[in-house]
C-alpha cells in the first residue's frame, strides 16, 4: 500500500486542484447544460425572421460584359436591394444588374428594406445607426464593415445587421444569443475573442482537470478499506 505521507500528499494535491479548478468546472457545467437545453435555431434568431426570406425573381438582366470597370470575374453573386437586382463582383464591386451602373454603398432606406425582406413584418424598427468598427467582444465581430445596425422595439433587445458595401443581410442578435455568447466564452476560455477553441488556457485547465480526476481515483484507491483488505489478504 501507499505510505501515509504519500497518501496525505495525494489528498492535498486533489484538494487544492479542486479549489483552483472548481469555478471553471462550474462554468463548464453550467454552460454545457445551457447549450444542451437550448434550441440552436432560436439562438440564431430564426423565430424573428421570415423563413424563407422574401425574394423577387428578375429577368432581362445584363451580361457581365456590359459592366463598366470589370475585367476579370473570380466570383459573382446576385443580390436584391430594395427590390432591385445587383451583381456583387469579386467581393468588392456592386453593379446594378439592370443598368450596369456601379453602386458604392447602400442607404439607410435601402438597408431597412433589406431587413424588412428578412425579418418578421410585425417587428417595428426603433433606430438605425452605421457602425464602422467593432471590438473583439462585439456581437457583430468577424463580419463585413461598415454596416447598419437596426434595432427593433422588443423586450429581447433585438438587432439586425446589413452590410453597407453590398446591402447583404448579415445576422440577427438578441438577448438569448448574447447569453449564449457569454457562456460560450467561459466554455472555450477564450477571453480575448470568444471564438478560439484552442487556447493555451483551455488546454492547461483541461490537463489539470484530468490530473484532478485521476488524483481522485488514486485517493479513493489509497484510502478505501475494501482495497486495503484485498491487499492484506494477498500479502498473507
């Protein structure tokens, strides 16, 4: 059997690791429970959207050879902005697909119409602002800027985002999503940007968590009367 001094060291190691890691273990448990009990479609805000979004069919569109200032096309997407068709070329240039004219950006009125095509018609807009930069913890992080932030008169602090450069509807954010985002940060332990699942901090705590569990098993083995009885019988 393990000597008494060794058993005491194991017990102290397990105890102090438990105290040190306890808060993070609690956050992992709480966030894991929240993730498993929530509907991810509701977190994405699908219940605030028109599903599928309102769309218009177009005909008699110009060919790409009629667009001024376009030499080579690596990518192209057909977008609808306030009922008008536009080509989004190479992720950088926007052209009216009917007239061939280049469009530099979308207006607030056009952004509101884009949002109206994607959001439920019963939702009322309370304000619209243009955002040019966001921090690493902002709910719109990692998406095209500048953009329009459209707020709605709801108890969920609902917001929709429309890119200013091409008028594309980006995403919806609301209170439950923000709670999800906060708990996701505590789960991944990425306190810088919230989205990195390979942080050194997470890896370190995971290893220490494994040591804590193993030390608990070892502590049980060294202090269990049943184990001691079996060992004594073998040594006779």
